[in-house]
C-alpha cells in the first residue's frame, strides 16, 4: 500500500486496451464459461514475458461480466501479440463459441495516448493501473492538481 498521494508523470505514450465479456443469460453457463476461460492462459503469458509489450493489467468484475484493462507499450506490440500462436488459437476457438451464442457478449477497445494527454492520481492505493504499469511517484507541489500534471507536457 502506498500511503498518501501518488501520480505517474508520463514520459512515454501508452496504449490502453479494454477487453471484456458480458453475461447475457446467467443460466446458459455452458455458453459463457468457455468464453471466460479463454483469457487466463493469455494473461499468464503476458505476465511472464514482458518483452511482448503488455506493461500491466487489471481485472475488474462487474455485475454481469468481466473487464480487463491492459496497458501496452504501443499499438504495434498489441497488434503483434494478436498474431501470436497462443492468441490466434484462443481467438479461433473463442470466435466459434461466440457464433450464434446469445448467452454472452464480447467487446474490446484500444486507445493510443500520447504523453501530454493523460494524468492520474492514486491516494492510499497499492500499485494500480498506470502506476503499476509505469511506476508512480509521490505528488509534489508541481504535480498537485490534474491541471498541473497535464500542463507538464504542453
């Protein structure tokens, strides 16, 4: 736990990737559970091999699903990973399970964010989000407000 206020001062662009599923019909567990179970092997691989470009991720559980927020070094690394064998195999299997499957929904979104376009604050938090991905530091007088943190790069 990091006591106090911390921030990440952006020194590099970052690609944020959101991926998740929504359980549309709880009683169709045979339809959504295989889709849910496709992700852990890939997350394990990304955790073990940082050269793939995934800096960090957070898994968030929602009422009707799961969302994973991933932080990548670049769009290129993210796209490169999407063509790797473990992902392609999982994606093909996953796509077949989603076809004609009203029990589960799937989504992903990706955003490439330049250094002068993001800021953050963490108060009494363990390493989390960009702080976990890029390393955080205590807030100073020069980085006390969101406006100050954003202005550092304009």
